[in-house]
C-alpha cells in the first residue's frame, strides 16, 4: 500500500508520500500553524464585516493569541497542520528517504530549519542549482534559507541530487537490479535546457519539479509552481495522447491562473484536483479545472487530503471525512 498526504499548511506547500517500499518522500515544507493578515483577508473576503473581523484578530494577537485561535473565537475554525508534528505522529522514528525542494521559493521551504533540528534524518535531497536571491519576511526566513543552503550543499549529510526529465536511478525509479520500478517517481519537468533558460530569466517557477508518482495503476502529478512555459514544454514532449492521465493532479502555483495550462489539464483529465491553500480572490481558477475534473478540493476548506492505493483499489478522503 502507498499513501499520499497533501497537508493543509496555509499559504505554502507540503506533500508527504509513503511509498510501497516504506520509503518516505517529502515534497516542500511550510510550517502551517498560523495565518498571515493576507491569508485572513482571503478567508473573510466578501464579508460586510471584513475590516472589523481583521481588526479584532489583530487586536487579539497583540495579547499573544494565535490568529487561528482568534478566528475560532469569531466563528471561523481553521485547522492548520505542522508537517513536523504530522511526521512524528504518523511516522514516528521514520527517516525521510528523500526530500524534494520543488523550487527555491520561501513559501515552499518555511520550516526547513525546524525539520533539520527535529532529529528526523534526511537521506537524499533533491534541488536544482540556481542563483536566486531571497527576500526575507523575518528572521525565521533567514534561518530556513540557511538550512536550505546547508542541505543543498551536503552540509547536513544528505546526498544531494539534481535529476532532470529522463533521469533514472535506483530507488526513485529503478529497482536494485536496474529494472523499472523503485519508488515509481518520474520527472516530467524540468529538462536541462528549460532549467538553463529559466536561470537566465530568473524564472524559478518554471524550473519547478513537475513529478509523476505511480502506485497500483494510479498516477498522481505534482505541479510545483510550474507556469505556462513549463506546461507548454511538457505538452509538446508528451502530447495529448501520451501525457500521463492521472487520478489526482496537484494544481500548479496554488491553483492560480498562472499555473493553469488548458491543453495539459484536458489531456490529464484528473478525477481530483488538489489545491494547496485556496482561495485567493481574483487569481484562483478552480472553475477552469472544473471543466475537466469533477472534484476540485482545496486544503484550506477540506483540511489534509489523503490518497491511499493498494492492489484492491484506491480511495481519496480528507480530514473532514475521518
């Protein structure tokens, strides 16, 4: 059996895969235990008392109350997940076999410093080299960026890999004997050429890893923050008749219009689209995905979303169903 956990981490990303082999893969991290003012505005957007609610939350936080608790007292119960606590509770004592940094944006790595100091061992670290200069929100961002630099240069002891489309290696897509298998992870993007051109344009979103995970005939595609240029290249490579169909598509760029490419979504025709965070007024395009997918689920409203696959079949459910 394999499991995929799309965690509700707020305005960021974090997915954990337990493979058939028992290995754990973690794609990105965001410590999602509280909300920013911007996220609160997204949650209460359109309410006539929007400004008053935000003011009351801000006033509460001055007394040391977390924003999610202040919202709960006002009738909005928003549960957030801390990925490190999730790992300790769901997979106690288990190492992360591979951590994949989809791309070097801070909303995809907030919590790396805490992960490193948590005692959870990371064996392999995937990262595409780049020259990105970060913009820090606060001192915690600096700590997370330094943890990222340490991991990406091997200073935390992990094996550093930078695979591209077509890369093959034992354990992520090959078995011990070299046959196809392993943990069934395929890289749809980037190619070496696309990554190089993205570096010239300082375009980290389109150099995101776009990955396919397969288990018992079920395909899951993770879009990272890939935008139109990456999806055009993927579509040109695989074509409408070959692009892997999938049961679950992790929407690119948190469901924003910038991560939506109609021809690729139509070719994949997913049964479920999972949006991390959502809703971002004026930018989220769940209605476009809904043209080709009967189920568009967001972690903000559904909580953690889980997929389980086994020989007898698969099921997808959220914490709200548990």
